[in-house]
């Protein structure tokens, strides 16, 4: 198991201290305030595993309570100036919304991730960070179904922990299934916390599998998530509500298995951040010259730039070619940072999760999702 620096009295006492509602009925947290943006202060830093840390964020104003509320499964957008450039990223909240005095972000250090390296390597207690949100619809507060299956890999367990902590603290009566995979025993994020939650919540059932146990004393399941593991771990799997979070390849493979096992598509939710990385060219081959764009004309009115767009290219991708500088983070339509106003023309968007009814009424689009159906103009 992982060697975690866990000070239960400092960071992970939510389960032990939280009391169930007096009437034993579940009450969902109120909806998050829309469009909150401000600063939070780092109050504590906990090392979860090598390369993964939890940052406990407090109100920077000195107030006791956070200036926003959130629903289990949501995330915050954070921004940093690194090397003279402003960089945005989205990180899922790992704490429970019942804890109104703080919010936890659990971040894995990516070797090539400028923001994650800055956070994990350089942030100190007392530092201020710019944040916005919370946002996201990968949520579950217990009112949507009478049971939940949470399937995660690696740092994808982060939003699941918010859900499990909240449901446990509220003495939710439904079944909770956590199926989690990681590479080695030392990569098991929240190992001690998961064990504590199991002791506190008899409705929580956990199945863990390791893909690279060689050279360790791991005695548990080995290998990737399979159909057999899913059906053995979750009775009546096809009728369950299921949330999946992890690397894109893992999520696609798991989603395919679940659909083959009869899970209805509308019972299945996934969470992903970031664009798919391009496949590198084979060694010894030269890059082909990009074909001329033949799509509709896009006008960025604020920057006074105009260009035709490539087939299947998004407004955000074209803006990056033209150095327009539209802020963005998740690139999958959930964080809302890339909102721009469409002043003429028509676009199609595969995902519109970050748009409110008011946004749609006022012509706001998500640049990361918008693909022009005609010549368009946007305020950017």
C-alpha cells in the first residue's frame, strides 16, 4: 500500500466527525453560485502518493466559510502566470461539500505539465491562487438514483472521493460501488481514506486492481478492469447508474464494456479533461504540408483577424493558429473558460455542458466545441 503522509486530525477527519442529519433524510447541497471568480489561500498540503498532493484551499478574505458552494463531482478552474504566460487548468474537487470551510484539490504532477509541476513543486502554505467556478455536470448527490457505481483509474478517483465522502457523511442509504485501478501499490491515491470510509460506511463496497504489481507484495487483484471484474463486483450491473473517470483510453474501453453488458447510455456518465494528444509521426518521415482550409470564414472581430477554417476544426483551434488568445482549460465543453459571443452565423457544438440558458439566449458559444456551419463572426 502507499506510504501517505496522513494527518487525520488535520485533513481527513470528515468521515469521523460528520454527523448525519437529525431527521436522517438526505438534503442536497445548494447549487453553486454562478460565475464565482476570486482568490483562495493554500491552508495545508498533503502528500498522497509520489507525485500526487492534496491542496486544502481556504477563503483568502479570512472569512470562515467559502464564497461558493458546490455539488459532489464538480471542479474548479485555476489560473497561474508561468514563464510570462497565463495558463488555465481544471481540477476536480476531492472534498465533500458539507465541509464549508475549505475545498480540496488533489493534483498529480505530470512530467510535461507546466501547471501541474508548478502546483506540486512550488506552491506553499499561505500562497494565493486564482480560481473560478465551481463548474461541471459530472455530479451525484444521491437524489439521482438509489445506488451508484464509481469506476476510476489513477487520479480519476478525485471526483469520486467527493461523492463518497458526501454520501457517507450524510448517511445515504444507497449502495456505493467503487472500482478502482492503478499501476502499482504506491500509486493508490487515498488508500488510507478509502479504508476508513469502508469502516464507516457498510454500504460502500470497493474492488481494486493493480496493472503492474511485479516486484511488490501486492496480494489483491491484478490486471486491468474487465467485464468479469465489473459483473462480479456489482450485482445487477445493467440497471445501475455508473460514473467513469480516468485516462481517455481507459474510459473508452470501460464504456464499451459497460454498453456490451447492457448498461443504458443514459445511465453512464464520464469525465475527461484536455484534448487528445496527436499521434506522433513515424521515425524518419517528414511532416506533410497542411492542406489549405476550405471551410467557412471565421472573423475574430476584437482582434480584427479573419481566416477560413479547416474541416472539423473548432473555433478555439483556429484561434490558436491565429494567436487570438482565447482562454481555455478542459477543451471538452465543461469548464466554460472559452466562452465567446457569436455575433453572426451558426455553429454546431457536440457538448454544451458549460452553457447556461442565459448564455444560449445571448449568443454565447464554447470555442472549444464550436464548429461553424456558415461564415461566422465572434467577439474575440
